[in-house]
C-alpha cells in the first residue's frame, strides 16, 4: 500500500475533514493573478523626466563687461591699433592737463581701451587721447593695467609750474560801518551751511587753501570746490559743526577780523576735541578763524573746519 493511501485511511478513521484550499480563500494581500498563456500583456509605463531649459544668455548692459574664466582677473581688452606701449584702465580714469595733483581735469579715459604712453614724469604717465591731445594720469593707483614693461617708457624732464595758486584778495578802499558784525555773521553762516551739507552755498564764503582736500581727493577735479567740501566733511574727517558761541572777536587790521569760536554737537552740547591718544590727552574746545573783507564787499573765511580723531 502506498504511503499516501495509508495517510488517507488514517484521517478517515479519525473523523477529520479535509478542506480544499482555493485561491479565493486566501487573504487579499496574498492573492496573485497569474497571466494566462495568450493574454495580451500591457507593459508598465516607463517614467519620463523633463530636462529644465537652460537659462537664456543675459543681455549685458552698457556698463557691464565679461571677464574670461580662469585665475586671471585681466578683463578682455581690445587695444587700439597703435605702436609702442598701451595703458589700460579697469575703470574710467581722470586725465589731467599737467602731471600735478592739482592740475585741472581735461578728460576721462574709458575703461578697457588702450591709450599709447609717450612719456613718464615720476609717478605720472603721459597718454595720447587722440586728435593731437595728450594728458597725464597717475600710475600705480590700483585702477590700471599695463600690458608691457613701463621701464621702457622714456623719462621726461619737465619744470611743472604750479597749476593752482591762491588769488590775492583785493583790499577795500573803505570799511563800512558794522563790518565786524557782518564778518562774524559770515563766519557763522559758513559753518552752518557746511554742517547741514549745503556745500555749494558754502563755497562763496571760503577763500582759504584747498591743498589738503585736493591732495586727499586726487581723483576729484581740483576745481570742484563743492565736491571737495563734501568729501572733506563726509569722508576725510573734517568736523563740520555749527558755531555754538563766539567767545571773542577782534580787529587785526582794517577789513581783517579774528574770531574765537566754539562748536555744537548735534545734541547741542559743547564739542570737545582730544583724547585721541596718550600723546594728546587734553581736550580743545575753542578755535580761531580769520575773516577778510574784499573789495567787492564779500566777507571771506580763511580756514577749513578742524579735523577729528
């Protein structure tokens, strides 16, 4: 007797019921549908990926320029078809009439253009502006690029005359009544205009020396007095405050007056200068200024504001 038949007879004698397990009696998560032979099978869809469009090339503004990739920061320049050495600028640069910090500005050299170099005078270079014009630029400012060796530029021997000199003040033939009070008022007005940033209106009240303002702001036109005052008050450390009190007034000579004044902080308190270092521990609260009456009836201040720490 076979083993299967023997097991069947034993089960029957024990009274056990054998149930047939069908696919329908399986839990839903275990039910599988097998494809029958001949059935058309629909392939699963293949996922697709949409590639993002590349950004369009930006339109360059007139003030922009492209820099080629790489470690070099030298911009792509197109030199002029000239012989000899060419001088290049990263930014627009001022060109002066003479090799002097105080020489008037005659042109502005464009960035990224080559200008022929025809001579050197100490730290100044003479460049050709075209159409027979030449001018001077200051070398070694950090805003320039040289393609060739500047040692090849010939040194020029020049006797540079002073380009800006102080114009002597013409003296009045007679002194009007109340001139001292008018001179004091001119001094107060001069400092008040500077304190409230009315630089252009303050210029006619001043006839002193712009030397240090021109020296510190060599990239500014030395004849632009209003902007020199702005640079002095807002960048160079000039203390542009209004007069708080006129301590003393005196007559030096007819038409020349001297005043000792104090200045006021923005909160109205007395301005004190000093304590900047151990070498200057004392505080200064008073300053002396001179005002001169000219032949046109103008009262002119002879000094700039003081400088802070």
